[in-house]
């Protein structure tokens, strides 16, 4: 049976697009229905599937980065959350059930499996999170946070004095919104003195 041939290509914990599976099956939709029915595959979203891994706690979904990479069909993305701002020590304390994915391809709210992501197209973002990027990103998103904006902004200025000036300037120039650049410009000019 051709379904068994298709199964030989499937790896636990890996995510597949429908087009990936079509390489190994001439009846991909019929085979997808059969694999979903028997539990060999689980659906993440339209045209995106994964092979669950079995653990002592039951079946587990694939790693978040693998899911996002497969969804975007691209390696260029950065995953963050407003929760990351709490580590800056600028007075943010709220916890958010939100994952933000900066990328070059998709924009909008997407549910992948049982996880929700806010995909945002950005022309520039670092390959990994830095303190300087997080500080700029916090100011970019300050209006959407459930925090005391004035107190947080005051603490942002204080925190910035302990950061490497060149890295902070770069982050503001590359990743800051127009509003963020205006807010931080007087502070950056003061750092020069």
C-alpha cells in the first residue's frame, strides 16, 4: 500500500507542509485524511501538519521554532513576548499570554495547533534578543501594555544609562519606531555630553 511508503518518510516531531507530503504520494489528500484519522499526523493549520512525539505524558507537539519555521517557510524570524520586558528591570510586571513573531512574510493573528501567535512584518529585527532591542521594542509597544507608562518610561531612561551606548544607538536607529526615536532622542543626545 502506498500509505506505508509515505509513512516511511515521516519523522517524529517534524512539521510538514502539504506540498512536502505530495512528493511522496500521488493521492496526498486521501493519505492525509487516513494519517489524521489514525493519529499518525496532527493538523497545525491549513496545509501544515506534524508527527507527534510520544512521551510518558502523552503526545507532544513540535518545538515552537520548528512550527514557525515551517509556517513561514523561512528561517528569518524572531520570537518574543511582552513578558520578556519584565527581565529588563524597568517596572513591568504584567504577564501576557502572547507570542510575537517578527518576520518578513506574514502579518496577523494565527493559531498553530493550540498556540496563538501575533505575526508582524518588520523590515529589521535582530537574529536574537538583546537587552538593547528589548528596551527599544518595549518603548515601541508601550501604548499596548497594561503598565504605568510614565513610570516605565522613567525607568527606561534610567536603565539605558547602564547600557552600552553604541549598541543602544544602533537599536534605536534600526528598530525604533518614529515615536520611539523622538522619545529617546533627547536622552541619547544627553548621553553624548
